[in-house]
C-alpha cells in the first residue's frame, strides 16, 4: 500500500513529485488532458508537504502560481490548504494547496 504524503520523508516526497511530473509529461505528449491535470494536481499536493504551513500567514495576500495577475487573500489554514478568496470578481471561499501560493513581496 502507498504511503500518505504526510507519512513520507522529504526525499520520498521529492521522488513522488518527480514521478508524478514524468507521468504528467507523458500524458501531455499523448494528448490526454484530463490525466495530465490529475498528475499536475497530485504533484502540487505532494509539494505542499515540503512547505512549512507557518510560512503562510492568514490575512496576507499571495500570488497564485499559474494564474498571473490574480491574488488570493488567506483567511485561515486547515492542514496543507489555505482557505480564502481571490481578489476582484465574486467573493466566494475556496481552498488552495499552500504550494500554489507565492509571496507578493
């Protein structure tokens, strides 16, 4: 049985991320868009376990990786997810893996 990301060492997480990125690359080459998206999202989740959640501060603004010009205001953290909302447009709560957030500074 596979380990949960929370049970993996940093080395195991890095290997898992590399494997997922390779699978995503192959899916993209074959034109399997859905499979590509799944592997990309799994890699982002694994990367979230390499980041200390204490580096994400509730109330602060962050850039969203892969979504240029869009900012995310963190309301609170739950596990490896930051809950909050995107600035501009409709204000609805959503959760993003902390690995998708980049400091604005």
